[in-house]
C-alpha cells in the first residue's frame, strides 16, 4: 500500500498499516521466534498470511530469519527497527485499555490465550519469595460456576499463584479485569522482573 505522501506517518503506515502487522510485532517483541509460536499467539491468522507478513518484515528490515541448527525450520528475530516499536505497541495497548474497552465481547474472551500470555510472560524465579525454576510453573484454567475464569497454578503455594487466581477474574464474568491483567503482565513483566502485584 502506498500513500504517495512526503510524510513520516504515511511512510510508516505503508510498512505497518496492513492487517495483523501490529499483532505480529507484538508477538515478536514478546519473544515469539518460531513460526508455530507466532501462529499460536496470533490465533486466527492463516499460515499463508503469516508467511507473507514475515517475508515482508524481512524485506523491510524488521526481522532477521535464521535457520534453526540441525532442523528444517527458521527462527525470526526482531531487528533494532522492530524493537524500536515497543513503545508504540505499549502505547497502543494502553490506548486500547482506555478507549476500546466498550468493543470487548464474549467472543474476545479466551482463557487459553490469557494463560498463554501468563506462561510466557512471568518468570517465577523473579517473583517475591520465588526460588522456582523459570520453566517450572504450569498454569491451567477452568470456568467457574458463574462463567468467569478461574486460574490456578499447579504450585498453589507460590505468591504469584494466589495473586493470579484472585486478579484475573472474580466470581462474575467480567472480561475487562482479565484483559487488563493479561496486558499488564504482557508489558510490565518484560520491563521489570521485580514488579510487585
């Protein structure tokens, strides 16, 4: 897409204005490297479209594609240009929390997606009182009697498990706190592992 304008906003939009682009950037900045990881974080994107977007990202200098040693697949690493979009993604998320809440519907609420973000965003070893291995907390989710999300870790003694269970959703099905909690984890945990909840 070309706008034909001598304007940095127009030129940036030519690169970033296609559907799914900001979400792919989000996934790359959250640590997704393999095609399957990116696709899992994006949900309904078709493999063909994700392939096309990653190829465009590579051509435009947003990612570097590297062969996985000893395997057929590739990994995608964000370049400095892609990493410079982090404040844009965070600002877009904060704008969405403030101005797009009214567009949330029951179809947008996905406990598995929330758990996916929790699993890859939280380093249990960095949590208060946590001397756990960073790969040892496994999360499960279930719907409570009122339709709201209940989450629990397989290690209920950890401080994070208790807080996560009480912070995601209460006894009523309210989607807003879940979205806020997921987003807070997604960008706060990346900035500071010493964050308190």
